[in-house]
């Protein structure tokens, strides 16, 4: 504290020095504010909206929670439904196709722009962001990580790199999450030594599958998930209400028939499922520790006040692949496996929303997002910002803070305009901004969000319309009640999709809605057109026949010893029905297969099919395995 003394002979001196000191302090403060902030972006992979403690979760994330308590949380942040589309949207400032897809042919990668503005740019972790090469100095001065969409967290793979050289130093203590923290700190130390403002992009692989983590962390969570999906999901919703993240009247989204009910599972399956979520939670716990180490470093250098730190996830929680015959064999603390979590747990990760990764419903695109920047955020700590924001908003935000201009061309290509808007006004207590429309697309899922209204379509099915102000969990489809609004918003999606070059942007939606998991069924059998009972549905009766329709002809030749089988979720060991048709079957050479010898099923019960790879050929292509993991065909029977 400076004390200005007004006593006798020293009074004149102190009255003179006081204003000088105040002027110097004001000048120093002004120069500090003018200094471009360092930027640290930490992106988790497939982390669900409710997984963090500060978003209602029971996973222990004290360091990320501390970021929220010292900064701001965003309750209405949206990424995109898929890893690669979100990463390209983040690095280009516009949706995937508008940017020019993997090639960025209509955009300039953010790190290149920041380099031109005087920033030292660095990245660690998962790239999976198109063809620009992170090993190139045009993007990053320093880079460490891997190129593809996933990796073994203990032994890596052949696509790992350190700058422009291969990286193969996977020792016995190697764990990818820790390695990314180590290298991030190393790179930031170099930037501090060079006295350059820096952009540090930390793209964790976790908790994307394989959900691998040290055994001590997995053991910590094993008992926590024995209570099952529904109880954990309800507890998360209650915490979200308690901490003010959602309103008390917010309804939990419905889960469909693809999501198994916990009380119907066998004791063995419950143990397996609890272990799968324990592995996932352990991976998240590891990310939190890495975040804590990075923040400790920033504080130790005294640069945390003017470092803008962002933590987010690239899309909603994943339901991962897995397989009913393989899940129990995965060891989360050992290399070579692929531990994963089911869509039952994915519905928990998405609390309170509907669906998960790959869908443009809120569960697939709403994620946690936190900003901490003491020198620039005016809000009190632990503030929740409820304005809708998008992953495309980061580019114009960093553009503003770097005092840079977005060019009209890059590498002789004309650039498209950015679609987002700077977040800076939302960091001020008196700031606000008009939300821009949000265009969403990923293969079979699409959405347009504008003024608290949303149209969304899944599997090219009928468009749905939701009033997000009153129904953000998308329980009440208003398409029939508001046909004019529906048509207007669908037309806006189509117009933007056509401008951006989305394939089949103008295609009419299907008249029926395929159930969740349809894209996986199409992966194992591309010529499949329809199933009965439909996947992820409730059958009309407990007495069923089974039918499959294809776009190519059926061939059973060479399928000896292979079959299709039906089981109850509550009794996995006992076969209910199976068929092993051969080339003498009446469906040979046709495009439709029907089985009408199914025993009568129990009412209000969940069932699933398995089939062997190659049990049938369609259009000269053998089908892949149907494994009741992500490749599922589940349905329920109606109650009595």
C-alpha cells in the first residue's frame, strides 16, 4: 500500500510523489491491458455435458471446477456432433463444409493467422482436423501428438510425432494425458523465455475410447456406478438444478428403446457396465489432473492473470463401439485393448439432454465450456453465462484479442466469411450480443437453431421443431403445430447447406424415422433398407415376425455354420431363436427376408439380435458382425 504523508516538511514531497506513483500505476495497468493475452485452449474429446463436477457430474474434477469458480461457465455452448467437424469448425471459424472440409479450401487455419499476428503457436494431443499438417511450421512452432482420431493411451501408434519427426518414446510409465501436459508445459516455457505471446492448443484424447487410465484411478470409481444409469442420471439433473445450471422445471429427455434399462440387466452385465463407466470416469479424472498441472505452471510463471484459458469438449458424450462378447475382456489399465462405455452411460453423460455424439439433438452438440481470464473477464467467479454460443465463436474472439484482420484470400484461395461472433462482449458485466443462427450437420444428422427455436433431423427422417426456451431437452415436437415456422427454418438450413456445398443438401427427408443405431446397422450392411421390428422401437405386439428389406439381392451361399440369433436383455445366456438359412431358402435371390417362426415373447421386455459376419451376402457383399455394441438391433415389446 502506498501512503501519502501530509506532515510539515515532507508533506510537499509526498504530495508530489503520490500523483506520480498513481500516474505510473495507471500507465502500467493500461500497458498490461494492451498486452495481447496468451491463449490456452484445452479440448477434451467426447466429454459429455454433465460429466464435470461444475456441470452436475459426480466425477472428481476439482481443477476444472476451480477454473469455473474463477471464471465463467457457459450453459448454452454448442460444438458440433463429431470430433473432426468440431475441430475444423474451431480452427476455421465456420462449419465443416463451409470451411472447405478437410482441405480448408475456403478458410485460413487459426494458428496461421495468429502466427501472422505475432503469436507463438503450439499444439499437443490429437489432431484429427483435416489435411493441414500440424507438423508444419506454417501452423505450429512446436507440435506433439498424433494425427488420427484415437490412439492407445499407453503405447501410442505409428502416427505420433514431435514437431516434424516421428515419436516412439512410449516407455513403461507413458500415459498420453500426462504426456500432453508435460509437453504443453515445456512448449509454454520456451514461449515465456522468448517473451512471445502464445497460443497453446491442448487436444486431449481422453475420454474418447479407448477409455484407458491407470488402475488406481479406475479402482477409485468402480463402486460408484453400481447404482446404474437412471439413478446417476437423475442425481446429475438434481445437482444441475442446485448449482443453477438448469431450471427446476427442466424435464429429463426421454431415452429410447436402444438404451437398456438397468433393472433389466443381468448381474453380470451390471458389473461389466459399472466397470466400463469407471474406466471412463478415470480417464476424465486424468484430464482434470493434467489441467491442474498446466494451471499450476501458469501461476508459477506469474502469467495466469493475462492468459485466457478455455476448457471445452468437442462434442457430446460418446456411446463408443464395444461388443457384448468383448466388453468384459477389456482392461482399462493395460495397452492393446479398447475399453468403452455404452449408450446407457452416454445418456447419463448428456444429462439432461437427448441423444449423444453424432446427433444434432442437444445431447450431441451441447458441451461444457469454461473461460478463465482474470485480466479480461469482468464477471464474478462462478458466473453462468446463458447466451447461446458456438465453437465457431472462438476464431473471431482470438482475432479481436490479437488485433488482427481476417484476410480475403489465403494461398490464392478466396476465403469465406467467418460465421461466429466474438465472445468478448459476454465477458463483460454490461456486455451483450445478438446470437447468430447455428448451422449443424454431420452426415445423417442436421439442425438449424435461431432465436430459441430449432429444427433437427436424424437419419434423414422427418424434421422436428422445438422451442428451446421452454423445452431445451427436446421432448415436445411442435412440427405439426407450427408448419410455417418449420418450413421457414428448414429452408434456411437448406440454403446454407447448398451455399456450403453439403452433399444432397436439397434431398427430401424420409417419411419415417429410423431408430438410433441405424447408421451402425448401415455400416455392417450398406444395402439394408428396413427392419421389422424396427431397431430402437417398441414392437406392435409380443408376437412378432422378423423381416429385412434390402436394395440388392440376397445370397446365402457359403454361410454354413453362421446364423442370426435373438436374446432377451434379461437373459443373455439362453437363446430364444436362431436361423441359419442356406442357398435353398425361399429368399435366395430376392431382396426381402422374412422369418415367421419366432416364439411369443414376454411383454414389456427388451430384446436384441446378434448375427455372425457373413451369415448373408447382399449384393455380393458379406454383411459384417452385429454385436450389440454400437452395432445393435434392439427393440422392446409392449406392456400388457
